C-alpha cells in the first residue's frame, strides 16, 4: 500500500477516540507510517455485525412477547453473550443459564440470583422483574446507543 | 506516581506493548522488528473452531506467541503472572508501579470504557501498558491509540477479569533481565526462518500458505451450501477476523514487509528489499479481497465480483506467499 492510498473513510465509528496507525510505502518504496480514520471494508463489516445483532434482538423481543423465552435471553444477547459466556461471568454452570432462559424458571429466580445477573448485564433488578420492560425497549435506538452505529 | 514512559502508537497491540516496554529499558527495536523476530506472520483456518457458529480464520500467530518468541530470541527474561483473586492482581500491579516498573497487562475490550463503542466485542487478547497512578487513576498506554489515557481501579479490575475464550485472569508481565548487548542478526535470521517453517512446512492443509487455498475451495461453495444470507454472514465474519480484530490480514503483511526492509539493512542482504516489495503486493491483494468481500456483504450479491472471484484472489495470495517464503528460506541456511 502506498502512503497516499491509506484509507480515509471516516464513518464516525471510532467515537473520535483515535486514528489507526498503518504501514505504507513512500515515493521511493521505503516503509513509513500514516494515520487512517477508517476504511470502507472494515466499516461495512462492523456495521453489518451490529445490524445482525439488532436483527437477532428484534426477533428475541418477539419471542419474549410470545412467552417462548424469558427476558434473560434478550439481556444476554444485548451484551453480545452466549449462555456459556454469561455463565462464566456470573460464575454458574451453563445449563443453569439455559434454564433461566425459560420463562418458568426465570420467574422463580430469587433476588440474589437476579442481582448477580443484573450486575453482569448492566441492568437493574427491578427491570428484570418487570415483564413489560423488554417489550417496551426500542431495539434500534438501544443498539445505536450501545454501538454508535446506525443500524 | 507516574513513571517516565514514552508512549508510541503501533498498528498492533502485542508488538506495540513489547516495543514500548523494551524502549523503556533502552532497547530500541521498532514494531516491525519485534513482529519479524517474533515470527508473527501466519495464516490459518479452523473449520472446527467456531465463533457465533462461524469458523475462525487468523492471519497471525496465536496471541502471546510474538511476545514469547521475540523475547526468547533476544535473550530477555520476562516475569509473567496470573492471579486467581483480583485484589492480589491489583496489589501486584501497584507494587511493580511503586518500584518504577511499567507493566504490561492482558485485558478484554468489551468493558473497556475508553474504546470506541463499535469495537467493544468480547475479545480478550488486547494488551496495554500501565505506567503510573495519579489521583487514584491508572495511567494507561494503549499502543493502538494515538494518546495515553486513564482507567479507574474498578474499570481496570473489570477488564483484567473479563471472561470467555483466552480469559486474561489478571495476567501481567514485564521484562526483568535484559542483556546489555544484542546480536540482532541471528535473531532476525531465526525469526524469518521460523516464519518460513510456519508458512511452508506444517503438514496440515488449513495452516500456512495452503490455508488460503483451503478456505478458497470452501468459499466457492458457500452460496450454494449456506444460502445467500448465511454466506454473506460468514463472509462478513471472515473480514472482521481479518480486519477488525487486530491489525488486519493485509496490515500484518505490510508490517512484515517493513520488517524485511529493516532486515535487509541489518543483514546487508539487498535482495530482501525485493522480497519486501513482493510481500507488499500480497498485502495489497488481501486488501482488494477485503474490499470486494465487504461490498458483497453490503449488497448481498448483485456484484460483478462473486465468491469464486474472491476465492481466486486467495489462491493467488497463497501462491505468492509460497514463492516469497521459499526465497526467504535461503536465509536460514
């Protein structure tokens, strides 16, 4: 890559934190470095990733409304986790997380278990107990807030 | 207290941390030099190891290897420690800082408050240097950022104890014993020769230069096997592995090319500059690949470049890198 070809595709995905350092060649072919605010290929891949996360969350909200899964699935996915990962954050077995994703077991959870989840998932116990919380979330807005990406 | 530590931005966190830590101890090696001596370049595709149900691809050696190899080649001793209890991990960090030692840490980026929000995934192999504490805030040199930053005690505990694959478990490290003089030439030769072995000699089709062909062969069938939508998700993740986690497939090729130029001067082997130029071309082809692939993802088909054209690029890169490393092999002899 030549220095003048260092991509300058700033899609605002970096929250103005920093530009990236790139290695590129100057006029006589020697290597030097330059800064890039972003690159189309990366930006597309990132946006698509968040887009897919949003789609999955919208589907989960429907499932929660139907009553086929518990709100835990939504909170978990919103934190980009899978049962195994959530289990290791909370410090319990994966099968217990899977059980808690079923409404029947979710509703039986005590305050102690709920607060463990709440801490790791960045929500309040009250929201977890409120059956209308997940259906009331504007998924698109929430994912946009979380990622800074238009989805 | 704050240690007088010079922050230099790098393209990749692991190289950057090593390079910065060594510079603090008056060993001046550039990021590409560390990457080359540490034999960082690689290619691998793991159909059985999956992330979100999609196979993992990598364009570099496994995390931590560059560090291990580079310090070994240079004869530098490193103190490494992991801690079961966060309190002990933080106390150990404080003690090292009190002694005036800048400390490298492995962390997860999901809870990393200063990181761009769009990049906060559960990725546990990020590396930073802590070089002091002021008003209760830890002073952080994150090598992929232009400037230094700060984290509170609790923020630092959270990222040091992130969970999931490659969980850091509070890992910290710093060089303890640095030889007063280096023989850089044998280290460079060994670094190159190890990279050649990794890229040419592993008798597994998914690893080394054959890895590209392995993916290419499968990629041609993705649209038929998986359907358009699923295929574009697989391709999307492939680019993210390539470009977002770390420095990028092409990015690593450019760092390696920069290394070959430096090596050419150090070893007085002018022909390495030509090989460097060839490696640059290989990187450029990978950039083209990523760009075409991302456009396919965006428009979900309806492109003049399709999956089989993408696969052709990978096959070409495979042949190019085979030729490059076959030439480089001569150095090791």
